[in-house]
């Protein structure tokens, strides 16, 4: 029980949850709530299979569908109710910070304990080709560990950020505050020879040499890694172009799929080379930053420090952000943290969207302006 505008009226485990509006909700006439919570009943339907769920929406089994797949959004809406206007759809812009989806490198083990290997592997992820050929140009490249937020690092660093890290200056590379830490932009053709040259130079700097068609170290051991994931039918089409580029440079990369329980065990105990994962980010990132980035979480089973980050600069900046007394100090610390994470190449940042992709049966009306920090479904109402 709570004091909100709805109560749970019915639960069908794994299938459906029904919420009923509270008639005498104590806060219904407060100015902040005027025009909100207009539905007497809200029902959430659960489907174990996304394709089955979408077919149910097309047949009218439920009213509103949130689309996560760019492929479905661009190809699956050619059905009768859409054509005759009974179903509407829209991309509604928002200002909600996006989660970080990335290929996280496990720096606890070789070869990703070497920053040059991490940077080289990241250079070979051709987002522009994938966005054009796989995602119908639906996505924006994620360049910051705080996507769609005001906490992306400034390039070059501000004087205030440099002053913040003055005690670490002697340990930082000469180009640390001026380096272009934005992922490179390719032309979408799939030809990234310049990136391959850059990657090869970094790998040679770390002692890797081409032997035939493979990169090997001084001991003759090939450069290889495996990406771990659980059952996800669409993931390999994202990995395949990256693997192809890695193979052209002489790096062996493959994909291992395990069942969800084995995946959780390996994830909790950091038994992987690379893992695809999504870290949620809030409007104001807080204590979760300790779990994601602090050295103290790197060896705690079940933590979300997936990359194994153990860096005194990161520790300082996380603690500084969480102890900040002003918005300016908080923002400065997070921008500096973003620079550090990007400079160290702890993962290959993927992509995100800055709008809601929704479709609905044409029985609703909604405010003319979008809600900046959410979908705002609680502001919709039924048409007469």
C-alpha cells in the first residue's frame, strides 16, 4: 500500500497487473497533479516473446506499444490499422539521460589490461556503417559515459577541471586535458583503413606483430578475445561487423552464448573478456557510481564495475561528485570523470536514441508539447 493515485487491483503472475485509480486520492487537486492520472484503470500486459507481443498489439489486444527495436520500427508497421489511421505512431523527443550500452573490456585479465589494446579494439567498431545498414540511421553514437546529459567532458578541459586534478598532474599524460577523446566518425562505407592503421600502430607499440594474418606477441601468442552474452537473437548482427574489422587486422574475436543462470554467475565473478551490458544512468548520478567505477568494487562479486576499474583518479572524482555541495562542483567532477573513463578506453560505447518510439490505437489525446523528462503517459486522456 502507498499514498499514490493508483492501487493494485489485480495480479496475474507473469501475465498482467491491473491498477485502479484511487477515487479519494488526497493529492488529486494539488496544482502539480492537475490534468494527470486521468485513467480509471491502467493494465500492463506481459509477453515473453517480443514478436508475439507486437502481433497482439496489431490485433488490438492492448492500446500502447513502446518499440525498442529499430528494425521493427522501420519495417513492421505496414499493417491495415496503421494504413487506415486507426493506429498512430510517433517519435517523441525527450531530455532523459540515457543508459550506457557498451562492450565492456575486462581489465583484470589480458589482453585488455593494456590500454593500447583497448583503444585499438574500440577504433575498429564502425558505428556509422552499422547505423546505416542495420539500424536505418535510427541511433546517435554514444560518446560520453553520461549520454544525453550535461556531464559530457569538455574538449579541451576547462581551467577549473585542470585545477581540480592538479594533485594528479605529474601522473597524467601530456595531452590528457587536450586530447580528442570523441570516438572517430567514419563515412559509413565500411572502409576504415585509416582506423586500422591507427589501431595497428597502437598494437605495435605494445609489442604485437603481424605473423602471417594474425597478430601475436613476443611469446607467439595470438591476440584473441570472446564476447560473452546470454540468449539474444539479435546481438550477433551487431557484433559481426566489428568482428569482421578485427579479423582483417589479425585479431581473433568470437561470441559465446550461455544460459541466463550461467551468464549471471560468470558476470558476477568477472569470468569474461568482453561483455555487452547496459548501465542505467539517472538525471543526477549518485551512489551507483561507487558500484560502477570505484576501485573498492572491482573485486566484489556481483558489482557492476564490469571493466574492473581500479584507478585513483576515478576514485577521487567519484568521491568528489558525491560530496559536492553545489551544482557547479557536481557537474565539474562528473565532466572530469567522463574524461577519465573515455581517455582510458574501458569499453566501446555503443549508441542511444533521444526520443520515445511509441505506437498507439487512436483513442487517446495528449498535450501538444512533449514532457522533457519522461513519456508523460499520466498526462494523456481518453478521447470522447
